[in-house]
């Protein structure tokens, strides 16, 4: 993606189902879980590089022994940072206490992080601070083992103010307003309540305080706690948690917006945000890794019993299509094919634009995430070239010579590595004109492969803001002197903000929105902006279920092509000699390519939860009122 998005988070959960001695005997180390967690987090580093955290719980520890360990980092390489510290701590303990080397019981008792229940998290700071205090997992401590709660998730809540107010009405005094805190405190409230009720019941049954504790562990109903806690949540989430005594869960939102996959055998229960992570780290086939259904939770009790429970009534499935286009690693078997299909399906529009002249066209891509779509586009282009060869041969069959046949068959599709990203830009000069010059040189180009009258087709996975295209890529491509530069987006036009995890919170940052405003001005219809603003304002005090997305009206007067053409105009300037064309994927083809992930609200404005409509209207109000703030 030419304009990098900060987005998402990644979760990793491991529950070891055997005693640590088992892993020492079979795999050579009681640190098996820690090692696997490092790999799972590293394989998901694409999902977050602003912070990383890890927590573990030791089962069946006696009073006085530490049973929870947690470490977090917001350093520049947070995963490496936390695991280097863990590794140093483990090695120091083994060096200073040689007697630990072959004694798993002593390792478990004395070395932190060596436990049976493990939770990892990688984070992008889409909202809130990027300090270590904002890094998951979050810990809610209590002297009662059952009331300790550790939470980490890939999520955003659209109604965090409502959730915060609900906590206040419950008599709580939350220390922060961020949604991670409000979610954790809501779960914690019902956890406390359930433990208290169980103890009261056990006391009537004749149990004393000490004997009641293991009974609470057995009887604690995690599904019931989650049902009560999540009742008013509005957002996209894959929420993971561990209780101090060893129960654990991962809960997925009812629309399936955020992803979660799991695997279980007789040794482990594993959950991650991406399927290939589990496949690679645990060497299991595709079909053994299952998707957690929307509205359900995988719950692992302290005794190892694992169940899938329906927590929330599922909504229409709207799994995030951006997961398939851009966020998730392309090594997933389904995602790889879907990205190729995105390239294939947009090829007819490209062929029309180049007038089927594949011989005088160079095809390339913007590194790196668009590469798979590029392969799909090239396959479709090769099919077209083969068709042209066949037609030429048939048309000339009466006069065809061996030399001419060889010439026709020698035509090859021209694919090149055109754009090269030199390094991550460091904007150490803040003065605008100097900074623009730096931005213009983020990418370099390969010279000598494009002829002066060629078409140059560059595919990107999506065009969000267009900043890098305008200031860098298009100008760099123009140096090659093609007659036409065609920028292809494998995703449709992004017209609306996201509120479930992606850092697209402001309408005015979206190039499709800017282009539409320009069209309204040119057509003398800019008054529509004020009309939509009034409609949005009129809904501010309505319940979320009653709110409509009136921002859709801004786009209704224009075709997709009109908006695309205006985007091309905005991204070019008088210094560019080549003709510029922007081609976007259609929503219909997106759904054809990614049939299981139909979440498309950033393209269509059809939000999967009621809170989404409130967010988009708020974003529009902020734009009109000149408020530089997020809509959620």
C-alpha cells in the first residue's frame, strides 16, 4: 500500500494441556510454550509494530509463589525487546542455579514466564498513546486468584462513552476512558459478581473459605460472565482473556469483523488472528485450523476442558475484507488465491483503458503487499496476449511464413519491477517544502525498461489518501516518459471511515471524499454538504439503532468513474507529462474474489453495527465544523 495504514492488532494464545515435564521430555525444554509464543508473535508482526506484550499463568501454584508474569514493550522492535529480556532472565536463572537445569518443578517455581497458559499481543497505536502503559495485555489484579484478569484484544468499540458511563453507574471509578480499560473492567465486574455469588452458595453448602476456592474454579461459568459483559458492546473484536487460576477464553464479535482461528490436539489449544501462523508454528495442515464463528467464544477451563460457546446472537457475517486485501499475511492459502483473483477481476477494465495493447504496455506493482494481486493481473493479461496471438495467426494463416509465426509467438508480456522503496522515510526536516522533497524520493524507479510511447500499469492494493502517489510515485513514474500511467487499485474506492480497527477515522483524509467534494463544487451542488450536515446533527441524540448514514448522499450524484477521474486529476499536476488514469476495483468483484469476507463498510457505507452509522455521521460533523478529532 503506497499510503501505509496503521491498523489492527494481533493476538496469540497458547494453553498447554500436558504437564511441563511432558514438553521437557518430548521437545527438550519446559520453555516450549514460551518459544512457540515468540514464533506466533513474530509471525504476526505485520499486525502491529508499535508495541508487544506477553503474559503467562502458572497452574496450581501454592500461596506465596508468583503465578502471573507479564512483560510489555513499546520499543522500536517490541517483540524482540520483550523476548530478549525473557531469554536473559531465564538464562541468568539457569546459570545462577544449575540445579534448575533438569528439574522442571524448580523451573516452574522459580523462573518467570514458564507457565501453562500464555497470551501474546502485537499492537498498532491507532488510538490512544503509544507508551508502554497502553500496550496489551492489561492486568486487573486481586488477591483472590479467581478475580485476577488479563485481557488483550484486536478491537475497537464504537460506543466507548456508553460503556464508560455504564461502569460509573455500576459504582466503579475507571482509571481511564480507553476501550481496553472499559472492556476489562466490565468483564472484571461480572467476574467479581460471579465469584461472590459462588462463594455465598458454597458457604451455605458448608464449605469453608479455603475449601471453597477449588470449588469456585470448577463451577465458575466463563460463558455466563462473557454474555453479561458483552451485552452492550458495539464494535469489531477478537477478545482474549485469562483468569488467575487458569481459565481462559477468546471471544469473537457477532458480525465476525475481526478474525480468530484456533487449533486443538491433545497437547495444546492455540488461537491466533491468522491461520498460517498456527499452521507454520505447530506444523499442522490447513484443514486442522478452524475459524472461530462470529458471536462465539472458545473457552478453556483450568482442567483443560475446551468448549465452543455461543455468547452473542450472531449478526449478518461482515468479516473485514481489508484483512484479505492488505492486512493479513498473504501466505494463507485462501487469501493468496483471493488476492490473485482481485488482480484478475480488474484486468478487463485495464484492457479497455490500454485498448488491449498488451505489447506496448509494461505491468508492475507497488511493493510489497500488492505483489500477489499483480500475479493475478499478469495471468489475466497473459491470457489476453495468448488470445491476440491466436487471432493474429488465424487472420494471417493464408500468408503466414515461419519467420512471421516465430515473430508472433515471440511476443511476451512485459512485466518489470518498476517501483523500489529505498527506505522508511525519516521526516527530520519539518518545514513543508523540504519535507515534500523528501517524500518525493521515498521510491526510486528502474530506468531503461519503459519506452517513450508505452503504457505503464501499476497495481496497488488500495488507494486511501493518495499522498504518496501524488508526491512521489506518479512523478517518479513520469520520469520514465510513458504516454499513459494507469494506477490500478485492487480495492474499491474508500469513501467512509472505519471504526473497528483501521486508522481511517477522518473523512477529509480520504481521496475519494476530497474528489467528490470537488465534483460538488464544480457542479454547483456544494449546498448538499450543509444539508447532509443538518441531517447528521439532527441524529446526535438518537439511539444508535435509529441512526442512518446520511453521508452516503454526498456520493449519490456521481458515478464511480466520475469520482475516479477526479481522483486522477487531484493526484496529478502540471509537472506530470503522462496521461494519468485511476482504476478501482468494483465492490461486486471484491465480493466475488473474497466471498467469505463481505465486510465492505469503508467502500459502501453499510456498517455492520449500529455504532458505525453514528461514527460516520460524527466524522462528517467534525469535517464541516473543522474539528481535528476522531469520531470515536
